C-alpha cells in the first residue's frame, strides 16, 4: 500500500543474493503456540509488512500488527529483515527529508546475519488482490523479489505449513486511484483506477482456494479494506475556503501563491495532498477547483474527488468487503473490519480531518505516518488489539492484548 516503491531492476537483481535471510522475533515467555497458533503466517501488503512514512526497515517491520500478534500469541515469527536505512528509507519529516540523508541508497537489502527459509510474514508492499497468487504482476517491485525470492505469497505461506493466517489485501485496488483523484486508469499520471469488484472477488477466491487446498484445516482472520477516502491525505476542499490557518499553510506548501476557484464551496469534494507534488512536477500554476475542466483540464479533475467519485470508491470497497466478510463467515473465520476503529480515531481527532502542514513530524497525527497513508507503531498496536479481541471471541483462546498508557 505505497506510492514510494520505485526501485529498479538492478536493485532487484542485487537483492537475489540475500533472498533467504530473515530475523526471528522472540515470542512471549509463556507460549500459546500449540494448536491454533502452532504456525502463523501473515499475507498482505505494505501495512502487514510494516511500511511507515514511505519506507520500511527492520525497526518498522517489528512494529507491524502481525509481529505484535505473533508475539502476544507466543508463536514463531520470522520476517525478512531489511537493513537500515531501509528499502526504501522512510522519511523523517514532512514533506520529504529521508532517513539517512540524501546519500542514502534506495534499498539497503536484507539482513544477512541470520538465515531462515521459512517466513511467517510474506506480505509485500504494493501488493493488490492479484498478487498473492502472482510471482510477478504490474505491481511487482524489488521488494517482491527480495521478500519472496521468486515464489508467490501463497507458495511462501504454505512453506510454513500454517495453522493460522491473517490476510490483509485489497487496499491497493483503490488507494492509488483515490490519491490520484481518478476512478478509471490514467497512465499519464500512473493511476490504475479502481479494480472492478468482480476482479477482486475472483482473485481473492482463487487465493483462498489455493490456501485451503494446501492446508485444509487452516484457520484465520480476513481483513476488510480500509476506507481510503477517510485518510487524512484526502481532506475536504471546503476547508481551504473556511479555515484561514489551513489555507495559509496549504498556500505556503504550494509555494506561496494559489488560485482558489469558488466552485469548491458546497461541493463536498476531497482534495489529495498529492496535488502539491503534481503541480510542481507538471510545472503548472497552482489552482484549486472542484469542477472538472475549470478553468481548463486537468484542474478540478485530477487529485480531486467529487461526490460521484467518492460514491464509486465507497461502492467498490463495500463490494470487496461484502465478499471478504461472507468468505470469513462461511469458513468460521474472523472478519476484521478496520473501519470502525478508523472512524473512532477520526471522531476523537486522533486521525485528523485536515493535515497539519505546519508540523514536520506529526503532519497526519500520531496514528498515521508521514506519507499520509500508513499506520504508525501506535496504530498497529490498536489494530492488533482489536484483531486479538476478535480471535479470542471466535476461537475461544486467551491471547493478551497490548496495554496502552
């Protein structure tokens, strides 16, 4: 689930040399790793992998909800540890100061100090519904090779003979499109558009069939898809007209001069924070408009979600989630919907409606990292706790949640 995977083929080839290295996280002293959690595997995308602030490395990997769940359940957890400063390095301030500085390599590869062929976290940043059964796809990147070594996520998962699996997939079938303000593919700006519900259902069904064929007694938890339009990287356009402080911060971030067309007032449109980078890359004057083609294309269209586009995203996510929940219910598995938690945090102001563009370290609040997308370590703890509560209720086990101050 990332905009920042830009590593080239050369890095992927170099990465092959380290494809078997990983690191183990020690479980709790009193293990529960018999029966249900005898072997745990996490399938997914950047959230499961531990991506934060546009990058990933060993320390962020250890903060993933999957790592927390494994630790709390007392079971083995091997993950493909990535050397500092990361692959790619996370940013440490908004908008883009990178960990390790300007000379940091785009990928520092895997940690060669320990080797294990069996991984418990096989999630790959950038993966969409098509990817758990695909060795390569349009979403593939250097991390695909670095983590999976030529196998698919499902193949790598089955290598561990899992008894329990978490699957968090589908976010990338809507995320990029939402951030680009498009519902259909647009190659000019790199947006794949919304993946049709029927396609996601077909790919998800095939993934589940392959897993259950390999492990007929497998148990698990299936994640619903995050409501991407609720991310703070997509904010109400009207705030630029009604909130003087936010308007000043946004104008400054855009270079000091923005034309604000009044058609956004009453539009209920959302603006993507990525519009700032788009204006600069396209070398066009900054103009905020909420009506397509006003004053001319691409203003009011790209990086803007009007109510019709928002409805299209809501419909797609509802379609994905309806299938995922029905599949979980049919198997007697946990269905974990992350959106009530996201809604609670937003209602409490912990996930802000507006990014704080005056802050370089808490731009999107304490629960969303500096890319405006990925959960922070604290958010992963909250996700893990909600997930654990669901697992305890469904499977009558007693995994401890993580205490919060």
